[in-house]
């Protein structure tokens, strides 16, 4: 991917230098003479945690599709992360997926993902972005609001204040402002103050609490799976993931739906993990040495702001990433969706700046639709989660349960599920006749107590990824 400007020239400002802002800036760098990335936090030098991204203390998986886009923007990034200790493995063969009380039959999927801590990922992407000559990253800089033309038809820049003692408010002019300030974005309020309507919000309350802790990963564990995922279910609203991280660590994230919450003590967290539908994470961690204190994070809802439905929107302004849509993070979609939005932004700018917001929001909505359907559809399986349930959503929830049951023996079904989970295929691909037939066959066999043909296939052994 080149960094030549192909379109508008001029200056773009991005609000927020988390993963969304970094990827938006990367896309904009091909179209603007200057890209200014403004971040409220003082950014840590070597991948430490920071206030503006408290989620960095929790497991962050990069989906296959998202990693491909990020690697396309920053060739060699995956290898650089592996060189720093990250694991790169097959999403099926090197992982263990537990749904409906047992694990999916693994196989060689040919699709690879990376296990890396969120701080290292963000710092490495940030360092690569800083190499671009037309990108400037200013940290310790709080964006206070938008500047507009007198008729408020166009956003013409931002008002900022630097986080230092002697600073005064400044105005920065821009041809395009992109809000990547996350779920807490103030764009809706800014627009309202300018005389525009606020976007409608789709909200599905889930009351999920994450509790995370890091552990030492022993040398002999390197030969085993690099990721273990235990899905929560209405019967057992505790789920969790255990991912290898650089520095010979595991990160455990234990999730609880609808008020279920792990204690913030090492012993209590381990006991909570032992009470999941299967004790797979407990078995790995029971003798492991914790290397951090447990920390919690509350995720109240899936939240989607429908900017694509607004009849009026100012020129020179976009909303991006979690500011547009923040998902239940259990499905690990946020960063990958931001990567796809960056691609869409670049494609929109190839066509020029006319109606940019309308075109970008329409494309972003199409990107968000499938992962939103996955997240909300699955969350609505929990009877206490309020939301629109139709006969079709109930049927699909029932069917997915049957698919997971059959996937305990049928690796083809597991791979079909993993393609959807990794944004490589849309959710309706799971309804294709060949897949539906295998679901039916797998469940009939299970009722008769006869294993399907490939149930005897041994679990492939794994060669270490580094
Ligand atoms: C607990 C948790 C776990 C998650 N796990 C995963 C996962 O496994 N996989 C995955 O893909 N995604 C995951 N996500 C989602 C992922 O973190 C986000 O999708 C991703 O960071 C992209 O978000 P963003 O950059 O749009 O916003 P954010 O990450 O929220 O960043 C917003 C940035 O804007 C800055 N900012 C805010 N206001 C201002 C302002 N006024 N001026 C200047 N700067 C400002 C903030 O300091 C911050 O740096 C998880 C989220 C949470 C909460």
C-alpha cells in the first residue's frame, strides 16, 4: 500500500490515537498532505497502559480479517510482533473452542491470528504510523469541540487544549475531522449544539463484567494451544478466554453476563474460572503464578450510533470506530471493524470528498451489520437480555446451539463457525445447505449415540509458532 496522496490534499485531523484513530490516520495519509492525530493521554514510550484505553488490561484478540487489513497497511507488522514474543497460530489447530459444554473438533484451518497484548499491539502500530512523513501525532492534547463555517454546514477544524500548566485553548484548521474518540465520543452532543439531530442509538443492555489477570506461562505449555475460549451460555453465564502473550505470559479474561462477576482476588478468580461450563481454563491456571492483580471492566451494552440515518450532516466531518459502534467485546470485533472502516474510508476518498459522510457512513453500516448481528444475536440467547426477538432470531439461536453440538465432532462445522467469528464469511453462510445438512447429521448421530465419521480423527499436534 503506498502512502502517496491520491485525492483531496490539505489537512486532516483525527481525534484519538487508539487503534481506531491510528488506522483512520493510516488511511487518511494516502489522501491528505498532513494528518494530525490528537490524543488526550500522554502516550507511554514502550507499550505501557494508559488512562484513555483501560481495556488494554484485558485480553484483546485480533480477528483474522482485521489482522490482514492491518498487515496490509503496515507490511511486516505481524513478523515484528512475533519477534517481540507474540504467538502466531492457526485459529483452530492451535486453539481450543468450548461451546455448549465441550470443545470443537480442531483442524488445520489455514487461517492465522496473533496473540499479543493490547499495549504492544498499539505501540507497534503507533511506531509504524509515526514513520509516515505526513503524519504527526500530538499527545497530551484534549479536543474540546468543533470549529465550523458560520452557517455550520462544514466542520473546519477543532478546538484543543494541551495538557500542560501554561496552555490556552487553540484552534486547529482542517479539511476533514475524524472522531475516533471511542465509545464516550461527544460528537452527538457537538452536532446537536450546531443545530443537527443526534443519531438514533441502538442499545442492547448486557451487563457484562470482565475480570482479567496475567499469569506466567511455563516453557512446557508452549507446545500446547495458544488460545482457549469457553463460551458463556444462558445456562452458565460465565465465559472466558485465555490467550498467550509476549513475555511468556497468559492473559485470562473471565466474563460474566447480567451481573455475574468474578471476585477481584487470585483465589476467588480461580474458583470462578473453575465454575465455568468446562474447567479448561482452570486446568491450565490452577498451578500458574499470577504476575498481575485482577482488574475489572464493566461493559453495560452493545451500542450503535446510526449516523447513516441522519438526513443532515456537516461536511468535513466523520465519526469512526467505537464512537460509531462498540460491541460486546467477548466477540473481539472492535479493532477488526475499525480496520475495515479504515479501508472503507480510503475507498471513499478515492472517489473524492463530495458526500463523503453519507458514503462513508453507508459503507461503515454495511461493515458493522454482520458483526452486530453476531453479537446481538448471541447476546439475545440470554432470556434476561432485552431486545427484539422474532421467531427467526429464536430459530437461529436454536440452530447455532445445534451447530456447536455437532461441531464437537465435526471440524468442518467448527471451521464454518470460525470463518464467521473471524469476519471472513457473513453469518448467513452457516445456513448453507451443506452446513445445515452436517448440523442435522451430527445431531441425529448424537441422539443415536453413534459418533460421526470424523469423530475418531486425532487432534492434530502443534508445532510451536516460535
Ligand atoms: C474490555 C474490552 C475488551 C476488548 N477486547 C477486544 C478484543 O479482544 N478484540 C477487539 O478487536 N476489540 C476489543 N475491544 C474493543 C477495542 O478496544 C476497540 O474497538 C478499539 O480500541 C478501537 O476503538 P477506538 O480506537 O475507536 O476507541 P478507543 O479505543 O476507546 O480509543 C479512544 C481514544 O480517544 C482518546 N480520546 C477520547 N476523547 C478524546 C478527546 N476529546 N481528545 C483527544 N483524545 C481523546 C482516548 O484517550 C483514546 O485513546 C475491547 C474493548 C473493551 C472495552
